[in-house]
């Protein structure tokens, strides 16, 4: 109850800031009608901008990321208008990064381009200071650059997800219309290029942040996992293997030091996720023993989920992903009955947790149909 009360008070404070910002914008417009009004207008616009940015900060603290994104969007729009007063570079960078993180937290794919632009502008600003110091400079600047790269990589991941969803939606439309393979290929080509472009641009940013000071082990592990997925999509499988193994190593260390109870269970699910992703990469890499190594990693993931994942919806989805990965590995070995059983279990889990229309459910269903033809 106390937390709810605090959140409500924070939201009320944020709304007051936004109301003040709007009044200042209206005041600035009115001041422009007066002679010799430039200084007064700048003061009002600057104060309004600050109110929007502070409202965004307050809403983030209240857990309202969507509302924060709206307030920060207004403040950054004022900041971008030519002739308006500017705030210190580091404040502007922080505002842009907060805006980008709010979009990432809400997983709003429709705002993916805004997130990319926000993190990209923040990164460019920080890079100027780092470059001016000969590539070194203060630790806080190099740390900020790492956070910018991490956010930018995640923003490109969101953009790739947006493109992937567009591909799936358009393909479904065309198939419903009875279009053939040639029509599908031509219509989907620009969407597939957009997906590849986002993956290609996101991978280097994710890789760059893994060496930056100030990154937490969890952030670095996540960046390695995302980089592994991106490199696998780009068919750079040796790099994908390196990233996926590093992610497993980092999460294993976190698991070993996690306190018993909820913390241990949460890290166990993260480790299971890292293990099955690494397993898939090893199986796809074409190295000797890669499929067996992949199956071993998936077996470890399954054991963790049995021990720590009971009753957790996220763990159930991960269990489905493990089964899907095991099905793909069994298919590579020509073990079609085992593959069919794994895919069927994955499909049932995804249907229960995510619904029939989800991309994971659809993919598992397609794999089942493929194995039926082989049996």
C-alpha cells in the first residue's frame, strides 16, 4: 500500500511538471507577440523543456515508462527546434538515453526508429568528448559510451523485431491471397533487407559495449547473447559461438554467487536461456561434435528448469524454446520421431503461454508439419 501511494504521488508530481511545461510553451508563444521578447521566450522555453525532462524522470521512478516516453518526447522536441535554448550536453545525452530506455522497456516496436535515433544522438555526443581526449578521457565518458552502445544495440534488436513482424504479417496476407513463391519473394524482399540492416547495425554496437567500464555482468551477458543471435543471423557462426559461450560463462558465475531463493531461481532461468541459445549456435556452427555439444547444453538447461522453474511463466516459455532447439538438433541427426515429439511439446507450451498466433507457436507448428513428411 505504501509503494502504491508513493507511485501515485510520483505520478501526480509528474503531471504537475507536464502541466507547467505546457503553460510555459503557451507563454512562450504569447511572448513572441511582444517586441524585444526573445530573452523572455528563451527563458520560458528552457524552463518548459526542463519540466518535460523532469516529468519523464519522475514517471520512470513511478514505473510508468510509456508516460515517461511521452513527456521526454515533448522535451526533446523542444530541444531539437532551431533557435531554442540548449541544455548541457550531458543532460541532453541523459534525456535521450532515458527516452530510448523507456521505449525498450515498453517493447514498443512502432517507436523503434525513435529509440535508434535517441541512442545514436547520445552516442555521437559522448564520442566527441572521448575523441577530444584522444580516445581515453574520463571513465564516466567511456562508461556512458558503453551504455549508449548497449542501448543502441537493443534498439536495433527492437527494429529487427519490428521488421520480422512485418515480414510475417505480409507473408500471411499474401498466402491468404493465394500468391505464389515468386510474388512472395518480391514483396518480402525490402522487408527482409530492413531486417538484415537492423541486425548488421546492431551487432557491432552490442560487441563494443561488452568491453566498456561500468557495465554490469548482467548487461554484458545480455549483450553477448544478443550479439550471438545477431552474428548467427548474419551467418558469422564462429563469432556467434564465441559470444554465446561468453554469455554462458558470465551467467554461470552469476548463478554460482546468487543467494538461495528467488534470486537463485531467477538467475537459473537466465542461465537456462543462455544455455539453450548457445546449444543452438553450436549445433548450427558445423564444427565436429557441435550437435552433441548443443544437446548437452540443452540437457543442462532442462535440468535447471525442472529444479528452479516450477510455476514460472517465463520458465515455461524457455522450456518450450529448449524443446524447439532439441527438435532442430534431432532433425539435423535425422531422428525424425524424436524431433516430432520435441516440436509437439514446444508447440503445446507456446500455445498455452503465448497463444496460437505467436511467432514461436507458428514456427513450432511448421516444424511439426515438416517432420510429418519425413516420418
